């Protein structure tokens, strides 16, 4: 069985190509993705992130219908899981 690292490398090769065969991500999109990654790494964003185990900041965000939902209202009902989607390029 392949290690997790090997599995991730295989997924990356399919998405980005292997230098000889293009991947499923168009080269112009791949260039943008890599630039965004470099920009994020240089921004020191990790220093501004909450520590592991720290409470998340309170928020108000629109749901799928555009209605704003407050985290305090959700927390009053129990645990909250927030999932972030990168979106389409």
C-alpha cells in the first residue's frame, strides 16, 4: 500500500502533470495557483491564525440563500463545524 505522501504525489501529478504529460489543470490556472501559494507563504498568515485548540472568532456569514447566520446563534444549538471551499478557478 502506498504511503500518504506517495498518494498525494500521484494526485498532484494527475492534476499538474509530470513535466512531460500535462495534467488536468490548465497551465494558466496552475500558474495562478502556484503564485497564490507563494504569496500566502510569504504573507506570514500562520502568525495571525488562532492556535490549535483556541476558540474560533465569532462570525456572521451568508448561507446558501444569502441569509446571514451568526455563529453565536449556531453555538446556542450545539457544536459547529465550518467548512471552507476554495471554489472554482
